[in-house]
């Protein structure tokens, strides 16, 4: 089962490293991992090809680790209907499980007794290579991460390395793992990345929209009762001058009333891909009876979760660069290295934020309380809202308590977005399900700042300033210089 991706130049990682085999356990299969990275003039070569077998840019064999036999998590017996046999733990496929949110979530669910399989193409690690950037924290390979987890806890997480845009690969993963729930983090998630040039915009929408469509078809074809928990984004709503509801709004127009999807005003090709995803999911819930939860997540901050804290090989990634780094994480790293905090424009841009420990909690709550068959449920997943100026002031204050000299600068805004606006977004549904938020406190800021200080020698300060302009993007492939 090889999943071929195209290329003009080939780096065969397996030639430099010994092939890696996972020992066979009862009932499990193991495949060698081979990995061929590709590059072409356009960053993704013939990645978008219609009417022929999709060609992606690396060759991967699925690697399957044995399934854990321990500490079963039972499906909830709450108000929502459940479909799993009561004696069995829920089987959760985490797509994008090698990424920032996905890694923390996969470990958390495994720790809670769910049987977990990670599906990931590792394309995020490829973006780092392409752009010449690195996580603040050193991150172990996915194989070493999983080996470490197994040796610490005795729990096994299955691994399927491949691209969900390749339906053949995804089908095999579905048929072999038989998930009760799929948590889908597996997308290109950076707004700046999607605005670098035409090829990155096309890649982002192709990767995200087709990947999600494939997941929907796989559920319909192989696991029709499987609950899809899809990571959406608060950015789908934009910044309207009225309150933002959770997914739907009731409108009376010319004397008639209806409850309709809340209007979407996304402001990057990445955020727009999420809007398309939401529409496709909503449609398939109606048409095929798929059960789905769209988690419109705000900006995530922090790095530590109970599980990633257990060993340095489990450490999560933390991005601070101008393409993948997000506001608060970036500000903490900037403060640690004495770089002025980069407030874009007037700094009144307000968004919902949450601690990564709440990301994992929210996903678990969504899985434990599944949507009904045919239901398209939308939760706004964040705990507090802040403007960029408010975040900068909080980091300045916390940094100064640690003896850091923290300044802010206003950087010409590389994005097209409102810099002063009304923002009031509802976020009660996850709290009603039991979310206990970790609010942004001095102690969390201290811990994140100390963490950034610990790794500050790894910071490449040339990567801090924004390098992607919404207005200047063009057709020509752009190289982001290291
Ligand atoms: P990430 O880039 O760290 O992780 C995404 C993972 O998905 C990577 O490991 C990548 O290799 C994998 N992936 C991407 N395309 C794939 C494909 N076609 N097939 C298989 N694997 C693929 O991103 P993240 O920060 O963990 O975000 C995860 C999800 O949460 C994304 O959908 C993102 O839009 C959403 N989200 C993130 C944030 C945030 O602040 N990080 C906020 C709101 C929503
Ligand atoms: N910003 C600054 N200075 C910086 C970085 C960002 O002022 O150094 C501003 C941006 O202009 C924006 C706001 O902070 O107004 C948030 O930007 P961000 O880079 O932190 O987050 P964003 O691009 O919106 O994307 C991130 C994730 C994405 C997720 C989204 C949630 O990368 O995957 O979907 O947060 S939300 O913002 O709610 O749409």
C-alpha cells in the first residue's frame, strides 16, 4: 500500500536511516516506514490534479502499532444517543495527531482510556523545512514520541502515516481501525501560509476541503455511525458588528422567522477553507445523516499538558515565527529574547483565546457527548477574548515581574482586517457540557514565559517579523527567506 506523491527532486529519508519496524503484537500489523520528500518549482508540484490519481509529494506506507488493551473509556450515557457497545472503549482516530493540538489531544485521550489511532501525513514538518523555520521546542519524531508514550504508560497509539486527500489510504485506515469517533485536526492551519502565493492558497484549500470531503465519504462508506469532531475556527465568523452566536442565528425578515447558519466572513484563504468545510459537513449531515460537531476554536496558547509534561520526548511544538506562530505564544517568545512585541496595526483586533489544556478537554467532552445522527452541532471553543493590545499589556506586565524589559511596537499590519471593532462571541455550549476553563492567569503567563526563556537559545530572531502580506500576494511562487 504505497501512497505516491509527485516530485522533481527526491530525498529518500529511509536511505539515510535504518527502516523502522514496530514489533508485532497480537492482532496487529506492522509496515516499514518509507518516506520520500519532494520539491518542485511550485512548492507542491502537481499536487492539485484532477481526473487522475492524485499525486502527492511523499511516498508513505502506513505504519500500524498494536492496539492498547487498557483502561477503557466508555461512551457517555448522557442525553445524546450513543452507538458503541457498552463494554468497549471508544476508538478515536485523531487526524493531524502529530501537530500542536492533535498531539496533545491524542495523548490525553489515550491516557483517558480511549483507543487512539493517529493519522498524519507529517506535512507540517515539511512546511518547517520548506520555510526554514523550527518549533521553539525540540520535537521528537512521531515514532520516538509513540515509543516513549508506550514505555511510560504501557499504552499503544496506532499510527497511520499518509495523506487524507488520498482516499485509498484513508479507506484503509478506516477499515483497519474502525473508529467510533474521528477528531479531524489534519489541515494546513496558518492564515499567513495560505496567503504567501497562489500555489500555497491552492494547496491550502485543496488539502483542507478535499481532505475533509474524503473523511465524510469514508464515514458514509465504512463507519456511518462514527461521530465527526471537526476543528473549525472562530475566524469563520469574522468580526461582525453584532454578537456572534454558536453556529446559528434566528432571523426575522419581512415578517418570517428562521434559524439559519450564522453568516461567515472569513479573511484569509485558510479561514475560507474552514467555511467550505463547514458547509460540506452541514450538507452531509442533512443528506446522509452524518453526526458531526464543528468546534469553532479560537487562538490556542500554551504548550504543556499533563501528558506532554511526562517526558521530554513527548514535548509539544511551539511556533513563534511570522507564518505559523500565533499571537500570545509569539509574544511570550518575543519577550523572552528581548524582541519588541509585534502588535499589527492599531492592535484592537479582538479574538477568542484558549489554553491548550482546554483544547484537549473540549475535544474529549465533544466525543463523550456525541452529536445525534444527522445533527450538525457547532460549539464556539474558546474561554476568553482579548485584543492584541490587551495581550501585549499582559505579557509586558508578566515579563517585567520576571525582570524582562518588554516593549511593544506597532508593525504595519500585513493582513486585511478590522483593527478596531465590536466583538462579543457566545461560548456557553462546552461549559454546559462540563468544560472547566483554565483562564489566562499570571501563573500561566509566568510558566509560558519561563518556558520560552528556557529555550530562547533556539530562537531565530530573523523569523519573528511578519513576512507575508495579504495585499501583495501574487501568482509567482514565493520563497520565504530564512
Ligand atoms: P498543526 O499544523 O500543528 O497540525 C496539523 C497536523 O495535520 C499536522 O501534523 C499536519 O502534518 C497534519 N496534516 C495536514 N494536512 C494533512 C493531510 N492532508 N493528511 C494528513 N495529515 C495532515 O495545526 P494545529 O495548530 O494543531 O491545528 C489543528 C487544527 O486546529 C487545524 O484544523 C486548525 O485549523 C485548528 N485550529 C488551530 C488553532 C491554533 O491556534 N493552533 C486555533 C483554531 C483552530
Ligand atoms: N497578530 C498581531 N501580532 C502578531 C501576530 C498576530 O497583532 O505578532 C494579530 C493578527 O493580526 C490577528 C490576531 O493577532 O488579528 C490573531 O492572529 P494569530 O496569528 O494569532 O491567529 P490567526 O491567524 O487568526 O490563526 C490562528 C491559527 C488558526 C486558527 C485561528 C483561530 O493559526 O489555525 O484558525 O487562530 S481564530 O483567530 O479565532 O480564527
